[in-house]
């Protein structure tokens, strides 16, 4: 009987630690606490505004309105999907829908898409080099004419 009582303290301590760990992880998820992007040197960065056009194209421009690219209808599915997810977060948090996003390429080859309006960011390399490259191309795109 004494052996059973001596195990009760460590067992309760482990259960408390497990509970606090789960509560901490759940609270970060519930309160949408974003973790910061990695502190790797930046190779290139650009703020970009994405806007849907009536014909289904996506117009990419600099915050000053300079046209960067036009993504034709039915193309660039990954770009559209990534932006759709971040736009959903903006609507949920009542953030500015038309605010610019930041695309950043790091010296180690990683490309991130950051949303300053919500604090969210996505490491695009996790989706493969081709998908990350779809955003990386926008870093060096020059003004385009339709």
C-alpha cells in the first residue's frame, strides 16, 4: 500500500506537466500566435498587392500601384491557393483585405510569403521548389504589359 502512495506524487506531476503542455499548444493555436520567420540573411524581398480581376486574372502590383505581373485565368494554381488561404485568415481577423503581402527569398534558397496584416507566414519551400519558384519569380518580375 505504501508503494502505491509513493507513486501517486510522480504520476500526478507527470499528468500536470502533460496537461500544461497540451494547454499551451492549444492556446497558441486558438489565439493564432504566429512564430517569427527564420533569422536567415535575406537575398531579395518585395511587398506585393494581389487583386482579382473580373476576367479571372490576378493582377500583381507594387504598393505604389506599379504593375508587376498579370497571372492569366486558369494558371498559377498554387499562387492562387496560397493567397486564398491567407485572405481567409484576413477576413476571419477583420484585417485589411487589400494590404500588401511580403515575398522574401533567403540566401539558403527558402522563399516565404508573409502577411503583415495578420502576422501569418508560409515557408513555400515546404510545397516544393516549383511552387516556391512561382512566388520567387515575382521578386524579379518587371512591369509587364498585357
